[in-house]
C-alpha cells in the first residue's frame, strides 16, 4: 500500500516534469520571445540586448530551463512581463479567488448532485425522476456563457439584487467578495451539478439492478437500510473520480464563466497572459494547473483504494 | 390442508411489449409445495422457472408484472402484500439461495456482517449470541475456521465457499421454505457434488421444504422428491421424481432425458430438433408440437390441458401420454463415434510450460520468463490427425491455458509446440504467418460474446474466407451458403444479426466461421456449456459430422465429463496445470485409475436417482500448484507416503495404452476403490 502511494507520487512528479518540459519547449519554439513582445517596435540593437541580459535570456535554453526549474520548485516563477512584478504575487490572490469560487460551487453543488442523483434513481421513471431529469438535462445542455448572461440579465439588471460583474480589486477580503461570487457560483454549479447528478443516477440504477440488491430484498432487508448499506457505498465509489475531475476542472479556472463575470480567478489570468504573450506567467500557470490535476486525481485514486475492499486486498496480495 | 406450505394458484406473469401487447412468461401455473418436501423445477432457459421461484417469495422483477393468480403462503397472498409485511416473511419464513453467490453477496460488506444482518432482522438474539450463531452457521455449511471467514469480504472466497456463505445466510432466519435458484450451476463438478450433499443434509436435518430450480436434471435427480417440468411458461409434467426420471410420460421430458450424455454410454446421444418458442409467439396448439416425435394432427390446433393421473400421482400436459406409458423406459440410443485418427501426428506438445507470472524488469529486457512454479508445466501430448482429444479438469487446471498457447494467445515459457512434425508454433501470435494462423481455429464457449453483434451472419462467415483465401463476389457468396448448409442453417440466415438467433443457432454460426478457414485443428473451448441440454446434443452431433467430412482434428476442453465421454477418442486429465492421466477415453472412463480421475468421475451427477455421486476428496481450492512432488498431493486420499510430497511421480503405462502419473503401482491402482 505504502509502496503504491510512493509509486503514484513519483509518477505524478514525472508527469509534472514532462508538462514543464513541454511548456518550456513550446514557448521556446514560438516565434519571438518575452523581450520582443515587451519591447515591440523597439526590439532591436542595444535595447534588445539589454532586455535579454536583464531577463537572463542570453544564456542557452537548457541552462535557462534548469535555473527556471530550480526556482520554480522553490515557488519562484520569475517576473511577469506586463506588470513587471513577481509572478508569485500575481498568482497568490488569483489562486485564492479561484479557491473561493471552486469551494463555494463544490459545497453547494456536490450535496445537491448526490441527493438529486439518488432521488432520481430510487424513483426511477416516476414523477420525481421525470421532473428532475428534465431540469438536469436542460441545465446540462445550456452552455455556461448563455446561462451566465441570462443570470446577469435577470438578477443583476432586471431585479438589481446582486452585482452583475465583479469590479472589485483582486485582493479584497472574503466578505467583500461574497456578494460578487453568488452569480458565478450559480452559473458553474448548475452545469456541474447536472452532470454529476446524471452520473450518480446511472450508477445507483446499475447497482439497484444488481443481484446483490435483489438478494438483500429477498433477505427481508428494509428498503432504506438496503439503500444505505447495500446500494450507496457501491454506487458512490465510481463517483469519487468524477467528483475529483470536477474539482480539478473548477480549480483550473472555469475560463468562460470567469470572463463573463469579469471574475479575477486563475481562468481569466490564463486568458490575459496568453493574449499579452506573458510567457513566464503562462509557464507558471501550466505547471500549477497540472499539479492541481495530478494531485487531485492521486487523492481520488487513493480514496477509491481505501474504500473499495476488493482493490485493497488485491494490492496487498501483490 | 395444514401440510401445504406454499400454494400457487392460476399464476400468470408477463410484460408489456413495445407494441403494447401482453406477453406471458408464466401461463396459468398452479402447484403446491408440501411441508418437508423438496421439489425440483426443471426447464430450459426461458421456460419461466426462475420467475416462478421468485414469485413464491412475492417478488416480481422490474419490468414484469402479475397478470393474475396468487402465491399463497400461510393462506395469505404474497403478490399483493405490503412491502412491510413481506420484509417479515422474506428471509424469515422463505429464504432464497441465489444462482451466483459471487454476485449476490454485497461486495463492500464482510461475510460476517451479511449473515449478522439476517440474524438481526429475523431473530431476537443479542450481539454475543449472534456472534456465536454466525460461527455455528458457517460451521454448519462446513466452512473452515468460521471466525476468520466472517471477517473476509466476498471476493476473498472461492466460488464454492461463496455458495456456502449464501446457504448459511439463508439458514440464518430458520426458514420454513428454501428457494434455490440454480445454486450449483457455475461450480466445479466436485464442488457441485459437495454443495448438493450439504443441501440434502440440511433438508433432512432441519425439515425445511425446498424448491430447487435448475436446468440440470442431474442435480435435480440428486435432491428432489417431486419434479415439475416447465416448458415455455407452462407446467408440462409434474410428479414423483423417480417416475419422472425413469418413465417420463411427456414427450419433452422423454426427449430431454434421451439427449443428455451419460457417463456409462460412449457415443453421441440423439438430439431433439428445434428450440423452445420465444415468449409472445402465440401458437394455437401444443407449445411443444413442432419438436414432438409423438404428435398427431389434433396437437396442432388444440392445446392439451394439464391432466392429473391418479394411479401415477402425476400431472401431464399431453394428449398422447399413453403412447409413452407403454414405453417402459427411456431407451437411449447413441451414435457410436468412429475413431478417425490416423497414425500421422499433427500436433506435438513437448515439455510445454506456461507462466502467468508478471515479468520483472530484467526479464523484460532479456525477453524471458522466469518462474520456478509455472501455472502449466511439463505437458507432453502427441495429437494424431483426425482424432478428438479432450482436456478435462476443474477450473484452474490449466486446460484453457493450454488451448490459448496452442492458438498463440499466450507464449510458452519452455517447451515446443510443433505442427506437422516440423513447423514450430511455440511463438506467439505476432510471429506466426497467416497460414500458421489459418490451420488452427477456435470455437469459444459463449457465442454471444464471440460473434460481433454489429455484423450479419454473412459478414461473420465471410471474414475468414476473405482473409485467408481472398474470395470475392459470387464465389464468396457460394462459399458462405455452402458453409451455412454444412451447419444446417438455411441461406436466409445470411442477413440476420446474432441477436436474432437462438443460442444453438449462434453456436452453429461460430462453428461455420471456424470451418471457413479450412483449418487442420479446431480448438473447442467449452463449446456446449452455454447451451441448453436439448440443443447441446445437436451441436455435438454436428461437430462430429463435420469432423468426419473434413478430417479435422479437435482439441476439446470441457468440464462436463459426460460430454467428453460422448465425443472424444482420447482424454487428458489435468490437475493444477500438470497432466495426471492420458489415454483412450474408453479406458479412462472404464478403469478410473489416477486418484484424481476417480474423484472427478465420482462427482458427476447423473439424471438417475439410483446413481449417487461418490465424494472422495475434499473440495479444497488450491491457489498454486505445489512446488515439489505430485500435483495432486494436497487432495489425494491415497497418498502412499513422503514420496508423494517430494518426487514427481513417474509415468506408468497400462496394457491398453493408458498413461498414468502416480507413485502407486498400476496393479494396485486398478483395483476399484468402491
């Protein structure tokens, strides 16, 4: 078991290494570099040379990669171009904001998704299922930029209950931010909850049709006891990985929603730095997003392993 | 009246088709189960036997509904009872033992908890007493070290052990009626015999009534007092078990008994034509009419009623039962198979070992397999052209593994597989040329999985013809039709998809596909196990006919020793991937000589209440072959001493050419143990 965890963590690091290589090589291959972008038309002669020296671009690529990597491991991603401030400081509040948005969506979305999924499965083909399923399929199919725009139109513009876009500075306190995030959270949670509820529904239905549930019924196990003891533990196990992917997706920045609401999260930063050709920031973002995906998936796999007795013994035997 | 425990009255269960028609699965069933008796319900798949058993617990599967009738238990109808009241009867008064315990035990709950759950629901014991009771129950079903078993998860037990846990769980509520739905199907022969013996013991010990549902007349014969034969959702015959098995007065049962291969008879049994009508096909006359050998004109338009014959204590649904009454016994005619084998050797396995061990890094680099105790070891067999050689053994004996390595699906660790004396086939699939691939074809156990559901029969059979012979157009078409006719399917089958065919028809298509490549050797992996008994005989007859026509060699793997007896010229008995005995099937079956062969043959269930299985060895499951000595040492009842544990036994030859690997001298071995 321990060996497995270590192996998985090592594999995670290898993945990150490869991601960093790819982004580094990618940005190298692209025509132009940080200095030409920054200096624009003045990018020639003495000025360009000076810029190269200042940013350390005058040494060979592999040396730059090594020094970049060594610094990155220590959390230092260098300087962003546009703001000329350390990327660390640019990222900090953005990560915090994305975390706030993601965790709000998770805490609201996941319980609702589980409840809706279970209810629709248990009352399969009856009124609750038909009603909820219609709504979830509807929520799933509307693209988020439409639902987000509609939310702004109805709640912010017509009803004037909440601010429509976020115009506070990136580093405000949580309480100040709170009214601003309600609409983005609703927009994200809608689509996420709908997806997860459908997943949970089909998983529960599959388990309900299994022979061991039929056996539990024939053993005289009361309905709700059967649901909680025999059905849910087995049905929700495969949901863990889906939940993990959803969380990673949320943390990785829900680009469209953030742009629509002008929300200062990671997703918008990605868009901004790409359009500004702020390559050091893009590199840093790629590494951070990759590590979020890797670590959350690792966590999900470990959790599945802990909860599924079948996999656990298999691993021990090996 | 008080001695009747369950009364089924005019029960009809069905479903609504997509067109809104009502389709019946059970048609007007009435029967009674008495206290303390064991009733066997027998029928082919789709006859409605499981639906009937579940209805006896007041359970109707999702999608089905009760159209009419009642299932009375203690004079209350279970089918319209509230679920609250049903919960008090299920598990406590009526308990179920499922077909596949591996899937009927909840995977995330420990064995002990699952039994405890039944005790909590259906007894007033406190925690301490329940704990004791769990051990008692596990002991009763003869599971070793109950305390540790209770702490395990279902997947950590073997199939036989899981089935025993299911029995223990059912007994926890001390029910008055036990329903058993194919409880031994899918278990090894030896395990099956042991579980049946346990059930018999429990029936006597506790006086519980049992309803035993199975397609296997052999198993039914061992346990039941009374037998109900079902066909197409109706009861066609019901009566005392002995009479039904010895003197079946319904043509279906008669034909069924004739088509079952027996251990005592070499040769292929007669087959029954046709197959059971699909539910929903409404026939005006008797549902068995088009398969019946005794039918008359009136059977075509009038359906017979279930008639009770007082003097025989039997109910029968047939106009002509008197004709059958005159036939005193089932005379089984078998077509003796001709031994077509030539002297020419076609395939030679020498010193073959196969390992499933995971390759370590170093081995991967050097492309070698290092495993001191491989799954299959030291296999030496010469296969002659035109013969049928059968590999038999329990699950885990390596019989399918050997087939796979001949087909090239697994590479061998050591040894040589030679075709036609000089062509080396030891390498795996990637290294074989198209002709090497063509000469060996496989027929799989389950045609549902081996036929591509998105291809028509035409495309399925065309593929090998195109691949190996490059046939096109008219010629291709002619060949396909020719092959279909060879497997007794008409030209109109070409445009059909596998799902539009019955199980027997699908397997015929699979046979046609194998023969399309004009192979020299066909590997048959449990080809009849997924088929109903009445269809099995037909497929076996077909295989035999094709073999005689084409001079093909068969390597036949089966767990069913009676089927092997019927079709094979030679038998190789395997245990834990090691050969125990190889010889002409007549000799292997006549003088069971290797102790393991004796165990296997002793456990076979025959559809005859007078032939009881003999249980020689324990049905332990060994995970790995022993490192040293005889492979069978762990279960052998005739161990001669330390030599069995230390030395690999030598091959000994009998006069008839039977080779046995045992430390006991031949003369001694041939003395019958029983």
